[in-house]
């Protein structure tokens, strides 16, 4: 299926990601760990050259001040994308430090427990052979999942046949999990507004819990238009 993604219709999978691990060490020897997966080599350069001098020598508990210091100092060329990912890596490490210093899990520092259980869903189901997808969906059911998210394999460049293939994949998963379980649909920003408007009415009968990132994150007007067009909840901005 690699050739399918090579046509450039979508982000494909996250196989192109690497990782940079960020360590922030205090004068008492505690080490907080953060990470960044988006363009990690570029993020490392940003951290080494721009962000590290802004953080060194400060109290990690001044996390809001440090975040604002990093964000405002990179404002001319940052504000989103890899610069924000680099800031987040340090911010995660600071929170890790604070958790270790207070001997508490970070969620306790962020407001504490609000519920006893948190629902989760299986998130994979990349477009492969339809029978393989159905077997994978059955595996998640057997593991106790009551909701799962699948990926589309086709986009605007694949024309009418691609639309049919996308619908086939949704139908194949519904055949396995029925309608008492939730099914979410992931587009990886691989569609455009025209294509999304064309296929959305055809997807409604499958009752998806939501449709994720049909257009690029910056197309705010497109998201607004799609929300007005369909009863399917549209998610985006990840």
C-alpha cells in the first residue's frame, strides 16, 4: 500500500516521525524528560540554539513565565509547527521535574482526578486489504474496545474509484463492529473542501462518531462550512 500514499493525497501514517528526547536537569540532580516527534532534528537545533539559553538558571516551577519567555522570544518566526513542538518538549520536561520534586503524578498538579475511568478507543486500522482490516477490527472487539478509529486510503487524486474504495472500507468495518460500537474516521488532512463535501453525504449512513481532519488545519472556513453541511461531527486542529 505504500504506493497509495506516495501519490500525495494525505499524510499517510506517522512512520516518517523520529524522536528527540529532551532532558532538563536541576542543580539538585533531578532530571525532567520531554520529547518532540515533529521534525526532531530541526526541533533539536531550535532547543539548543534558541530555547536552552532562555530556560537555564530559572526555577522550573515558574513554568508559566518560562513558557511565555520561550513563546514570545520566538514569536517572529515561531507560533506554530516545529517551534511550538520544541517549546512543548521543554514544557513537558518541566512538568516532569515538578512531579518528581513534589513526588506526585503530573495529573495531580494539573487539577487532579475528575473521574474514576476514562474511555479510550483503538486507533489504527490503516487501509489495507479489506479482510485484513476486518480481522483487525475483530481483534479490537475481542480485546474489549467498544470504539475504534480507522484511516482512509484514498483522496481527491483517486477520483470516483477512490470514493468507492473509501466507502467500501467504512462498510467493511461496520460489518464487523455493527452500530452499537463507535467508529471514527481519520482523513489525515488528505482531502480538500470540494472532495469532503462530495463524500460526506455518502458517509452519513454509516453513523461515524466523528470525521477527523478532512482538510488542512489552517482551513478554518472549510471546517465551518463542513460543520454546517453534515450531521457528522467534524474534528480537527490536532
